[in-house]
C-alpha cells in the first residue's frame, strides 16, 4: 500500500565565488512522492529523479550497502541512503536529505571525497617480515589472522569521516587523517606479518591525538566496525608507549632499541 511522503532535498552546486559574494548557498527543495512498501531513501531519490527533477545529482552504485557510494545525511545523521527505510521515520513529517558536511560540495547530494584517497596514499604501506620457511611461506596462528579481519570490512563510505567533529566542525583535514584511515592503519598494525612502524606517522601526520574517543564514528558505521575501541584506542596506546611512557624511554636509552 502506497502513501504520500515529503522529502526536503538539498539542491545547489559548488560555486567559484565565496559565499556572501554571489557564491555558495543552495536550498532545501520539497518533493512529494507516492512511497511504496519497503522503499529506502535512495528509492525515493530515484523516483524524484525519474518523475520530478531529472537534474538531481546523487552518487550511488550497488544499492546493497556494500559500495559506500550513496552516503548522505538523513535528518542530520550520516547514513547510507540505500540502507535507510522511509518507514523508519514518521510519515507525517518531512524527511530531510543533505550532502555530507565534512567534504566540499559538488552538486546537490554529491560531495568531493577525493581528499580521502590522498590520505590513504600517505599511510606507510604494509611491510611483511621475511618468510618463515625456505619455500617462501609464513606461519600464523588463527587468532592472529582474525584480529585485523574486522577492519577489512570497511566499505569506504566515509560516514565516520563525516560525523567526526575534528573534520566536520573544526576542518582539521590537514592535521588529522580521520577514523576511516585510523582503521586502515590498524588493519596493517594488527596484521601478524607486518613489521612497519607507523607510530611516528600516527602522532604527526596522522594527528591521532585530535581524537577524543567520543565513539560517534562507531555509531554510524554501516559495517558495525568497533572503530574507537578496537582500532583507535589500541593505536593511541602504541603511540603513547613510543613517545610518552617514561619506562619505555628509559628502556630504549639503556638498550638502544
């Protein structure tokens, strides 16, 4: 059974002129659609594209919650549009859909997330130890293999980056790599074969000290990765051990290690 739903969608494009001087801005435009049972927000956006606003820009790909392309803010909350049902919200109230706030606007619901890929290039690469056996193979325990698997679930939707107040509210894109890439660093650091030392990178370029573990990144992750507890806090502990632990500093001084 269908019902009428109201959606207020941000419409606007990036302008070369600064806001207040003929540039910036954009507005929320309201659309009314006939919504069918089980429709998700992305279905509604596609219906608006097909019937009312063919120039509405939206990024999407798989519509199955696995590509991370359709990230947006739904009633101010970073979510995947393809995994958010209209029925989760009261039918009598309009649903607001806006682009991710932490990244530059391109047009309508599409933002420029290219900064994330540049950050990824800066993380020291995976560096395996020498093979354990003459045939070039390694030996690992199952528990060692399982530890980084959680971090491999990341679909690069960048919702955690969007919700992070360090990037979203304070714009520290040059000083902080964000939770998504602390997860990437953790995937390397917890790999049983990796021998690279990323602690200096995390402290300086990574800006890990900016994170004050509010856990908002964990709350929005569509893959339920426990970002704060399992990735960020262990990385913080490694950085503290390397740079601030007086006993560790004394040991390094005595042993040269």
